[in-house]
C-alpha cells in the first residue's frame, strides 16, 4: 500500500510531466554557468527538483527545496541531493539576491498571501536571475463535459475554495509580476490537456477524494473534456 507521500509524489509527477515543455523553454533562458544556485519554493516531494538535477548535471552549485511540511521534505531528500529547508514561504530564510533561478509550481494557490510570497521570491533572486511561477490554475474558466463530470468538478472547486485555495490565482500572474516591478514579463496559458482515459481516471479519483463522493463511472463511448486553464509567468530580474 502506498504512503501518503508516495501518492502525492505520483500526482506531482503527473502535473510536472505536462508542464515540462514550458520548463525546457525556461531553462534555455538561464545563464550558461557551472555555478547555478536554484531554489524551489513549495517543493513538495521534489518531483521537479529531480528533473532539474538531471538537466543541469555538473552545473549546479546549490539546489534547495523549501516546504512547510516536514514529511514531504523527508521524502524529497530521499530522492534528491541538495539542501531541504522547512519554513514558511512568506519569510524565505535566505539573504537577498542569492539564487539564479527561483520558482514555484502549483503553489501560490495554497498560500495565505500570494503577493507577499512572490515578493520574497523576487528578493532572493539575483540580478540577472529568473523568477518563475511555473503553473497556477484558474478554476472559474474550467471546461468540463459532460454534465455529470462537470458537477463533480464544480464540487471539487467548492471544496478547494473552502480549504482556502486561491482557485483563480492563474490569470492574475501578469499583474503579480507587474506589481513587483517587472516590465518584461512572459505570461501564458498552457494548451488544453488531452483527456486520455488514464489521466481522467487519476483526476476523477482525486475529485472523489476531495468531494467525498462515493461513485462515478467512466463510459468508454463518452467523449470527455476536462480542462482547468493553467497559467505560467516568468521574468528576469
């Protein structure tokens, strides 16, 4: 039987898989150096840190993951090299201007004050370094069909909102960067995910857990649509 952290890692890895093309583009913008300092804020189980260490083999001086949950950090540290720090992202425990890349991924929707967290991310980014918000959703723009799947997704949206999630943080990212003083901002929306059966099954299981619904049946002859518009943004400091 999988542990909670293994289940979370599977979910984070799936999310990371479909946002990978953006990261490939983002990584091409980093300076060519053998001394990269990289920080992931809200690193969870370390799914993206694993990828980064593979991409930048031999070029990383320091890679750090920060999260509020100790169990996630223990899991991440078992699969990754680097420094793992437990702490609140509203007060990142690093000095100013020390990282070449600072990023988060499906994280700002869960924090109490996204602007405060983002300004902390900017603070610890070097001049000439990159600050990136890799993926944040906008549930009010959801595209889900047919009606029974849509009803389940709407229930999940209500549950997430009730837990304090900022479910529409995605389409505010440009404003977030602009208010932080950036002008040359790259901002966009991911293409719609393919609604393949394996992806739908996994997401439906998550919706059932979130909503505590007991039953939902997928039919092979139904054309399902499941898309929660998700946005990214980054800029060079």
